């Protein structure tokens, strides 16, 4: 059950990243990449506190990022 809660919280983090990226559409690419790594670190630390396993943390964080990216691009294809 803990993994599902962590994935849900990470999806909220990725949604916040998308919102902030949308609000900063005039920023340079370098700043967006730095912001991505900040959000990735935040999601990683949150998961590591909950699971206490580095391998499981990396897998869950990558999984939630993959899920969110696929949902994000699918919705953008459907709306455009």
C-alpha cells in the first residue's frame, strides 16, 4: 500500500512540475532542465524516505515518471 501512496504523491509532484514549466514558458532550456532535476530529486527523496531502499526508490521514481509522461503525451495528442 505504501508504494501506491508514493506513486500518487510523485504523480502530484510531476503535475506541479508541468504547471511550473507551463508558467515559465519563456525561460531558457537550461533552467527548465535544472528545474526538472530539482523535482526529480524531490520525488526521489520522498520515495526513499518511504521505502528505505535505493533500488526500489529508483524503480518507483522511474515508473511514476514514465506513467506521468505517457499520460501527459496521450492527453496532448487527444486535445490537439
